[in-house]
């Protein structure tokens, strides 16, 4: 019974999500979901009472099942959920606005010579409204917009200003409160970057302008003002408003195009953004918002922390090369490992999310290969020293560490090449290192085994399809370095650094099986003899051996030409 109930609940949840998606996409009109007239409306699912489960003794006779919800029931439940969410959002907005108004300066008439003479109302699209009695002289003194528009009342009579269809009432109330503050920078301290961006958007871009009254003569306006009536200016963000006052219809032509022109507020917001730290998410918002606002050169200081100098593009390779060289030559091993991880992550970071930024600057392939050649030269030098080294020398451990360090540097650069999908040339380069391979064979395995990790690294990349090279380059790689890999494999496993044995064996197997069948045979027969003698110290590539066996003896494929040429003589 429980399983049936859970299954029904899951089906109901999926059905509700599907209906919601269909509604949002417009496949089901709202009128279709409205209950027909003169019929009892269907209650939401949440209000349907369910009987308690029966006792175990009667479970065999009575198995209650939850009925499948109808379309109207699912829609009713969806509307109930959205209504609750809207009520919660409005409640939170009311609480935030109440906190702002508690300390609003215009609520203390003693400091401003009496109560305000401008009734300012801010209304949200969902019907939430806030009314404030503010002072005309503050609005006129702080805002060029209000100075222009309120001057039309001649300085006499009360004025009612209504801002409608706001996205965020709290931001508009904050903007008005800021006009009363003497120290705007202190007022913004501790605020979130997102809130300041919202304020800046209101102050600069997303407010209103009220054109001259249409269809009303100047005499009628003056008459209304002289009579002491309220001159009500309704500012809407969406539509043209009609107002009725003293039995006369006044049509206002409203546009959402000009700014509130609160210059001090705008500058304070910009100074705040220039001084405060940004998180990664906030940085994206700041760049996006300021690029949309027409502030000319005012945002230059704010965006200096993210603006790149034109000369940086031409010097990018030098900067990258200097950073990588510093890591390769670092003296502190712990710091070197940390910076290797950091630089690798930054060089391979996906830039698809940074849509507000220009083209990404990246290290060039030539710069990476220059570092590869330097590492190769260092390896040749260190191995040459090792071949001439006397066993009685006391600095053998130092030399061993230097060889391991140069091999590790090479592996790091190769990792970056593979991540950037440009490691094909290195396969050819590594396969051509005959001199280095010869020196490698003359050095004790305890000094050289780290070098064979480079070969294993390349085989893994080839086996995964991350490096695509011609079969000649693949065969050259194995013919030069496979014997060394066999010899060093035991030490590679027992060394302090972790080695994924199976990963290396799979990569080696896949690389061998990409070669022509005769080359596979030569390599795998040689491995067969070596594995019988060395066992665990040799890579186990039995899977590759099995595939070669089947290709050779069981599933023989003979290439046949399907092109037929017939030659015949025609009589004259």
C-alpha cells in the first residue's frame, strides 16, 4: 500500500510539473483551466482529506488508493502555491521597507521645519504600496528632475507624486532616504554590492520623466494650484495614466526615459563600488550593470580593477612564460606544487561563462614548446652527469632529486599541452629523443624512473583519444621508449608518488592496438617473453594480447578491392 501511495505521489508531482511547463510555454490557455460557471469548484489537492490507513487485519479487503488528480485540481494546487509564495515575498518586502522607514530622516519633522509637503507613493506591480510625506525643498535641492517638474506648481499647494509598477519598492524608498543624508558614503557602508547596483540603476536609468500636461491649458493648471487643490502627478513605468481631479480629466503623457538626476547619489554609489571588494559573482554583475548604464567616463575608475591595458595583449606570452618559468625553477617544493596546481587550473579554465568580457588571452603553443625544449635540454644535461658519476660521490641524492624534478617539470608542461589539445607535436618530439633514451639506459633505474612517467602519460592520452597523431609517430614513440618503460615500471609502482597501474596498462594497450597488425605482433610477442620472466615488474597488457590474437587467428580480415576493370576489344 505504501509503495502504491508513493508511486501515485511521484506521478502526481511529475504531472503537476508538466502542466506548469505547458502553461508557461503557452500550450494551455488560462481560460481553458478556469472552472465552468454554475458548477461546484474543485478544491485543491492540499484540502482533500484522506482517510487513515486501515488496520493490518483489514488490509486485504480495503486497499485505499489516491485518486489521480484532474487538470483543474493540479492547476488549483499550483495557483495556491504561487499565491503563498507571493504573500511571503510581499511580507519580506514589507519588513525590509519598515526597517528603512524606521530611521528615515523625514519622519522627524522637527529637523526639517514641519511635515513634508509632497506625498510620494511608490507602488509595486503586485499592489504593495508605500506612501511617504517628504519635503519639496529636499527633492528640489537634490534632484534636477524634481527641481524641473515640481517648479511647475509654482511652489504653492501640495503635490502628490506616485511611482507605479516598480520592481523593487525598497530600492526606491532607499533612494529617497539617501536624499536626506549628508554623508552618503557612510550611508552605503555595509550594504551589499547587489543592493547598491539596484540603487544606481534606479538613480540613473530606470526611473521616469513627466512631460507637459496635455489637453489642459496653463490657466486651468494655475486655477487648480491657486484653489489649493492637490496637483497629482502619477508616474507609471508601464502605461499612460488618467487622473480625475475636481471633475476634470487630465491626461498625462508619461515616459520612462530620463533619470531622476540625483547626481550626489550616483557619485556615492560609484565611489562605493570603486572602494568595496567584489566577489566573483558580484564582479560579473558590476561589469554587466555598468556596461548597460550610460555614464560616459564616470565608470572608468570603478572598472579599472578589471580593465586590461592594450599593451597586455602583446605581452601576454612574456607574462605567461615568466610565470611558468618561475614555477619550474622554484626552490620551495611545497609552494611549487601549489602554484603548479593553480596555474594549470587557470590556463585550462573554461571561459564560456564570462560573456561580459572580451576575448580571452591565452598562452601560445610556441611558448609552451619553448619550455619543453628547455626541460629536454636540462634532462640531457642531468643524465649526462649521472652517467659520469662515481658511485662513491656523496651528492648522488641531490642529482637524483634534480633528475626527478626536471622530469616532473616536463610532465607538468605535457599535461597543459594535452589539456589544450596541442600535444601531437610533443609525441613526435619525444619519439625523436634517441640521445636521451640512450643516456636513460646507462643511468641506474633509481635515478631515471621518473622519466618513464612521461611515456606513460602520452600513452594514456593517446589511448583516450586526447592526442591524435599519425601511426608513424605512435610507433616511433613506442620503439624509442617502450623498453625503458618496461624496465622502470617496477620502480614507478614502488616509488613514493602514486601511479595508477591499470590506467597506464590500459593506455599502453590502446596505443599498441592502434598500430598496423605486424607492428602489434612484434611488440606483443616481445612483451609476452618479458612478462613471463618479469611478472609484476612488467605492465600487464593481456587485453591487448587477446585482441591481437583474435585479429590474427580468429577474425582474419582480408582487404579486397571492389574495383573491377574489364578490357575488351571492339571491332572497327
